[in-house]
C-alpha cells in the first residue's frame, strides 16, 4: 500500500498506547512518527499538537526510527505497520547540528506530485524530495549563469 495518507498514519498512531514504554509499542510509535516527520515533512510541533504528546517525545521517537530501522528486532516489532505504511528510512541519515540542513515545506497538487514522482523514477530516485532537490540545484545553477 504505497499510497497512504498522512491521516491514515495519524489514525494508526492514535490507536496505539502513547504512554506505555514496552519495546514493541515504542518501536511502533517511533516508526509512525518517523513517517510523519520524514515522509510527510511534519514538524515536531505539528506532530505533537496532532497526537497530543510533548514535542521532546516526538524528537526522541523520530530519531529512534532512523537509528533502529535496520535492527532485526525493530523490523519485527514494526512489521505490521511497515506493511501498511512502507517507507525507506535508508534515504535519511541522522544529521549533526553543525551540518544541519534547512527544511522547506512545499505543497503541490496531485498532478504535479505525480509528474515529480515519474521524473524521479526515470532518474532512479526512490524519494521525490531527492528529485525536487536536483531540479532546484539545476535551476539555480542555470539562473546563476
């Protein structure tokens, strides 16, 4: 199910126990929060307001998703959600504060998004953001000339 919405992920997250600290639930929470943060580009404040938990908990959980996505037990714990909401965390690397990049949020209609996605697949990109960044870099380079 590649085409899922932000609301689908939020509903799945709200159905989880957001207080319990059992490893299985923490892994599932972090996976879903990671998707909201990295696929849907929601800020920590937006996520915390939406699911009604503290922002620092969102920060911790989104980092867990990047840190543990290759771990065998983590994969086992999030298997059901990984089937419902597939997402490749390999496209992201934890960023140190010194090298932190700025995040730009961009809203586009479905037709334009599909065009970007198609162009990205031709270029071999798994994530549409890589395609957008490439197009922006090329456009700026052309503009500078």
